[in-house]
C-alpha cells in the first residue's frame, strides 16, 4: 500500500495509524476518487466490508467504515468517512457488493448514500420509522404496529419490544457501561439509572 501517494493525491486525507492495517480518514468529497485510486492503481480490488458507525467523540455523529482487500497483495486498507448531514457518496458503482452493505447502513443508522441505485430498507419494512442501531434507540425496542394488517389478523402477532431479562441473547450479568448505549432505557439490570 502506497500511503504517501494516497495522502499526496488527496490532501484532506488523514492517516489514523491503525494498529492492524493502514487506516485513513477520507473526506466525503474524495471518497469515490480515493476508492477508485485504491482499486485501479493500488490493487485493492475487493470491498470486504462497509458499515455504519456512530461516534460520540467526533464533530459528525455518523460515519462509514470501509475495508478494502488486495487479493493479489493479501493486505487490507481501512477508510473512515464522516457522514456530513448523515450523507455519504455511494461506492456501489465501483464495488457492486456495496449495494446491500449501504442499504443496511441506511436501514440501521439512517445514513443516506447519495447515488445509490436502490435506496430502500433491507432489514426493516419501508414504513418503519426508526433506525435501530443508533445509540439513542432503546435496547428493548419500540412497539410499532405490524405493517401488514392481514398478516397480523391471521397470525395474531404484533411487533413487541424485545425481551431482555433471561432471553437467549442477553448477557447473564455484568455491569453496563456508562457510555453505551446513550438511550435512556428500562434499567432492568443497571446499578444506577443513566442521566
């Protein structure tokens, strides 16, 4: 990976000195050109992952993290891009596999990928009003009406908050951190309520 060329070609890029792989913060305006440069000139031909992130210690609340792999060089590079006004350019035209990754980041965090070929939700239904991986979303969920009345009538089911105590995916104890999640929750096992 030629980090010097990346940094000189895109002056707004910052080297974040990743511990496990080269890591850079790229400006949203430079994202497409930087990904194209890494793919076409540096051999990072596979988008291994793209995910949304919510940071509490940065000027922009949301961002996107991309992991690119050079299949020939067997090395990774990580790119961080801030979602200014919750928006990031789509890289789906350069890496078609980004299509579903970007839809998931939109669905779970509300990050809009400008230029995306199919900007629909992928996990939640189209009318769902929330983004469940945001840190202000309650851990137990929010009860909402099931979108298809005919399905609810036949099955007798509703969308209910997730069971937290004793559920199969719930930790059996331990202290919850002060910083995450930032949502005011139901305090089922906290020693002190969050402010």
